[in-house]
C-alpha cells in the first residue's frame, strides 16, 4: 500500500501532517532543539505574543493534579519587539510551519500583533488566543461572548491575509455558538480546547497552591472534554477544527480525528516526552495503513 496522504488543508495552504505542538508548551522552539525532531512536526504553535513584554504571574505557576496539571503562567512572553528581533530567527530555522499564538487585553493589542505578523514571511498563520483563563483582563472575555469574538475576528481578518485560527475555550455554555461566530467573521480554522479552569488547595497552608487561586487544567484529565468539544464544533461549522487537550498517544489523537478534527496538537505530554509527536504521527500512519485509509481527511464523518 502507498504511504497515506497526511497533509492538512487550511485556507488554501497546507500543513505537512496533522500533528502540531501546542502553544505555551513549546516556547518558540529553541528549548526543544535537539530534543524534538521538528522536521516531523505538522506545525509549531508558538507561545502567545502580546504587544508589550509580560513577566507573567508570580510563582509557583504550575501544580500537579491527577492525570494532569494546573498552570497560571499569565502569558509571560518577551513582547512584539523582541519577538521580531530575536524569535523570528528561530522560527526561520524551523523545518515545519510556524503559527504564532496572539493574545491581548484589548482588541487593539490583537490587531497590533496581527498586523506585524502579516509582514513576517516565516509565519505560516496566526492562532488567536481568546481563551486564556490565567490573566485578569482580556483573553478569556473575547472567547466567551459570541458578539465580542465576532468583532475581534472580523477586525483581525481585515489586517491579516494568511490563515487565522481561533482557539476556543471549553469554559462556555454553548461552544457551537462561539464557533459559528468566529467562522462567520472570517476565521479559517478553529482550535479547541484551551485549558479548563481549575484549583488545587494546599490543605496545611490553607491556601491555593497557585497564588492567584485558579489556573488552567491540562493533560489527560481534560481529554474527554476536548473530544466532545471537537465533535460539537465540527458539527457546527464548515471550517477545519484542530483538536487538543490531553493527547499523549496515537490512540488519543485518533479519538480527536474520528470525532471531527482535521489536525491535532500535543501540549502537556511534551513535558514528559519531548519526542512524543513523532511517535504519535507514526501511530496514526500505522492506523491508517491497517484500517485502509489513504487520506487523513477521510478519518472523520462516522458519527
Ligand atoms: C504551561 C502552559 C502554557 C500555555 N500557554 C498557552 C498560551 O500562551 N496560549 C494558548 O493559546 N494556550 C496556552 N496553553 C494551552 C495549551 O496550548 C493547550 O490548549 C492546553 O494545555 C490543552 O492541551 P494539553 O492537555 O495537551 O496540554 C498553555 C498550556 C500550558 C500547560
């Protein structure tokens, strides 16, 4: 049997395969040089970029939980100017597409970063982080109100011509309605899910482990929530859906693909196994060959 076609089409452009690495778990790629075979990645989704540098939240920013972890990084990043002068060079070296995750407190922040990305050839597309639960202003507010999300996506569409992926939050009542709002305003694809709001309490200190109280829960614990979200969203829209949340094996990835995802991202699992994306891709290929699929695009639509 010939090798299956693993390419993923988004807005007339192509990702070489469906397995990407999730925003915030891969930095801008430099820490993973020598640990992860970036040539086998479908895409690197960078850490969020905001107009100004952000130091992020006070430590501890991470707490281990059953089958996952809680993080409250607070969008720590070097800011747009340092991204353009330092990080772009790292993205240029990547042998796979680089998708820049964009965040902000107000709409003008998103527009400023998106406008700057339009000029950067090594950026394949952008992912709008409208779903970060770990900052006090912005982020999440854009992803929980369909009208607000529609205006944001529409405004970004006007200044950015390459693929726009809107990253959805699971912390909403009707994720299908939010997904439709992003699609109607011109999003090319949707990624879901971002983290779920969670809290861990230190019972002897009688305080939350994370100083700001809540954080974002990720890892295997959230996978069933992510798979259900992808299923609902892929029924609600006609644009590609990129699934993530708790993927740490080819079988996990297959759950998302069968539920309606066109591609997937691996996040928390990278911390334990930086080379896991290649193994997940290998497992997807084996599944396709054994089950008689020749195109990744044929994997969904069964339920
Ligand atoms: C330490 C950490 C930092 C993250 N930073 C971002 C970020 O900057 N932008 C974003 O859209 N998502 C961010 N996320 C969310 C992940 O991209 C992903 O949506 C989530 O962790 C679920 O996937 P996983 O269970 O495979 O980690 C972050 C997650 C973690 C664990």
